[in-house]
C-alpha cells in the first residue's frame, strides 16, 4: 500500500526572494519504483507577474553590472559548491527512477556544464559588459564613418520550462549561458520530478553565490506567467511538440515577438554502415550503443535512438545480438546494487509508452521484450513504473508511417532495413528533423555521403568506429561545447554550443559612427580612432597605466638581399620566391625576389619591442596575420603599434593586451597587418 500522502513534503516556489506555497490543493508526486509519495506540488495563487518584475528590476540590473568574467567566476563557485553536496541529490534522484549511472548524467553532467561555461567564459569572452561581434565594417572611403556589431544582455528574464527526464541537467544547461550572458532566470520544472529540481534550487539559494533575483523557481503550473512576457524576455521549452506549439502560439509571445526556443520530439536514428557486418568492431559498437541508448534513463532521453537503420543483410544478426544484450540488462529498483535500468518516471508515463508501442505495432512486430510483462529483478512490477526494453522490426519502412511519426518516450526502438546508402539517409530524414543521428562505419565514403545527406535534417551527427571507440562520448550525450537542438519536429531551436548559446540571451545591434566614437562605445581601438602619443614606450606601462589608443611609431629598418639569404639559410625556408630571381619574376604577384613573411614579422618585433624587464610578461600569440604588399630588397620597414584592447583578469595579477600592429614600407603601403597578444602585469615597480 502507498504511504499516507500527509507524510510527503510540500514543494515550494522561490519567488521574489521568498519561499512560498501554492494556495490550492497540492497533488502527490510518487516514487517511480515504489509508488510511494515523495512530495506534493502546487503553485496556484502565486503572483507570477511579480516574479517577472522582480527578475527584471532586481536580478537583471545586478547581473548586468557584473562583467563576463565576474559572472563566469560566479558559475565556477556555484558548480564547485554543488559538486560538494552532490550525494544529497543522488539520494533523491532514485525516486525519479534513475540508477546511479543515470543520475550521474543528470547531476554531475549538469554541474559539469556550469563549470564548462565558467571556464569558456573566462577564456573566450573579454572582461567587459558588452561583446564586440565580428570585424569593423568600413562605411566610407576616407575612414571617417564605420560600423560595428555589438551584443548586449537583454533587460528581461529568461523563463525556462523544462522536461521531467533531466530535473538537474535540464535546468543547469540552460541556466549556465543565461547567467553568463547577464540575464536572470525563472525555472519551471516538469511536475513529475520537480522535487529534485526544488532541492537543487534550495541549495543554490542557500549558498548565497547568486545575486538576489538571478534565479526564481515555480514548483507547479506555469499559470499566467506567459501573459506578462515582453520583448526583452526569453522563453525556452523542452517537452512534447504539442505543448511546445501551444506555448509558442501564446498571444503575448506572438504580440511582443518574444524569443522562443523549443526542443521537442525527436525520432533520432542510428545507421549501421554496410561495411559493419557481424564480427566487425563497428557492428559490436553499434549493438552496444543502441542497447545503452534504449536503457539509459529507461529510454527517457530526447536524444535516445528510436530508429535503428541497418542493411537488410545484417538484420537477423542485429536482432539476435540486441535481443541477447537487452535480455541481460537487470531491471529493478534503481537504488539497489546491480540494477542497470530503472522504471519510467511515473505510471502515467508507462501507460503512455505502452500506448505508443501499440501504435508502432501497426507497422512493426515486437522481436524482443514484452511491454505488458516487465521482467524485474527487484521491486514491484505493478506499483513501480517498470517496462522491459522493447525492440520492434519494421520490414517495409518505405511505406510505414507510425515508425517515422510516433515517438515512444521509453526503452523502445524499431529496426528498419535499407538496401542502399541513399535509402538509409532517406529513411533517417523521414523523422522530419531530429536532434541527433549516428553513423557506425569504417568506410570514409559512406561516412562522408551519409553525413552530407543527414546534415540539413539534424542538429548533430556522430560517426562511430573503432578509432574513436575509447574516447567517443556517444550518440546520446549533448555536450556543452556542441549545439543541442534540431530542425523540424525537433523544435527548430538551439541550446548549448559554447558561446553560441550565450548570444541567445543578448541583442545584436549595429552601431554606426566616426571611428573614435565607435572605439569609445566598444572599448576597442580601430583604424581612424584617436591615438595617444607620449614619451613612454607602451611596453613600459603596466595595465594600470596603459590606455586603449596608446601608440608608438618606430624607427625604420631597410631589408637587404643579405637579410633574405641569411634568413633562408638560418631557417631552411628556401622557397623559390625568396631565392630565384627569374622564377620570382615569373610569379604574377612578384617583381623579383621577395622577403619572407616571417622575416618581416621578426624585423617588426625588433623595431617595437622594448628589451628591458618590464610589465609585459609574455607574448602568447598573433592573430589575423596578413601579408598585403611584397617586400623587396631595398624596401624600408616601419611599425605603428597601438594598444587595441585591454582585458584585465579578475583573479590574476596580470591581464591580456591586444596590440594592433601595422607594418608599412617607404611608400606608406601596409605590407603586413596583425594583432600581437601579450600578458601585461597590472602593476610594475617604477
């Protein structure tokens, strides 16, 4: 019998800096394995308009005042603190039906995403409040009018409506780029597993790392929240396509052109290459991957393999191999040792999956597993939402409909045969847009042609073979650095992808102005902007003294034929254009022997470098190097070096300085243009 509901904890929402309860009748949330109540949920009567206003008026301004690096360090501190308390989350996660391995994906995978964005934010973003997007566009011949795209954080709130299958990762993978961009968030988890999300949000709030208003939580129905969104807000949704379309068509979202990102149903495919016959490493890897995707989180993953597309000649061997492997997967209470697959998230979810299996049986036959009789190693087969893995086979996939239209969101996959490589890709595309497809092959031609055919219809394509087997993250693992999303029925949205997702929460603006004003706006010097000259060499200035636009014009150096021949002998670079007068003259770009490009760069360094110890600690790179005009023996070089961008580190005693380096000849023609990257101390004893 179920435990009394009164023993279950009532979940609360975190609104406007306070934990509050709903005013209506709370609904029970049950343990997926035992059927016992875990929590009660209700958000009725909560003032969600006030939540939006609190995020806009309190959370947003505070986050916007922080730089990208400050927000990245905030994410790092949050991720490290959550990792220290992870076992509390693991303990509760079993109630969702997740095994320890399943929970690792959700809990540590989510925390790892926070830490990944923290690291990439400090490496790839400047320590500023506004991003420069792309290069300067020259809008006048005399360089008196230019354009530059910039990115600024939106002034609203990001509303994240998440799915039940990943109550931690689903929140954190959206929260990381949102906070890094400078926007606050309201998280609305799916009710079935909201107790785990609520616990993590409680711990986040208790840590005191996030500023007030940066994070709010709605435990229960979304209510009238979307009635109050405006053009500065963002709404993201993960869940069924039917619900997603309803939300996307909300009058306030349409009227105010609110950014809406959706990740929905996805009939992902895995394709077995014709070369990957039984006995090959690729065949074995394919079987392992399909079985793993069917059983991880009990198949409740948006990236799980729903269609197994295989050469007709390999179908029998594949059915046997998969059937044997699935039969050996222990199904039971996820908290018990040795259990490899837990139940679905709820009894209602089990009923839903069983109904979808019946739909699939209109096109296919079950070849492994019984959806009505779960084979459990532990736990109550009826009280818990247990379902054995079910493998189907569709012999005529070209005329089938349900196989390409119906998603059973559980441990269910259908094998479909193909005759040609073109047919395999066509079958995969009949999913009408998917999050991910995988191709298992050691044949480069099949891999190339199939990926090209799948690309327009998929957000991600993974190629699996023996060379990548040990390091591959697998078919179903979204990664912080790669985009997650897909076209068509997959929702048409994009998440993750490193700094790409940060820009989803920012407004791109084209700014047109005189270069010196544009430089002031962007915090980056550009050609035509004002330069500052004084008697102090720029390399003698610490970060505290250096200013954008500090510039020096060097002395000159004439390049001789002896210089070119010595450089060639010393480096071994004896390319004919440097050594053979007649051959060089025959080249349409040259009039005779020319200096090496790297000789020019070396001479330029000799002209602008100050040799004494000082605040410039190291040269760590050169960006955008271009050689624009050939340098012949007798040409005279001069360098104009300008402090282009200053990027102080929050936690270090130094910062990065980007210098614009223009090398010209005696006719003031630019022969080389590039950025020099240096580490510069914040202070230096005089």
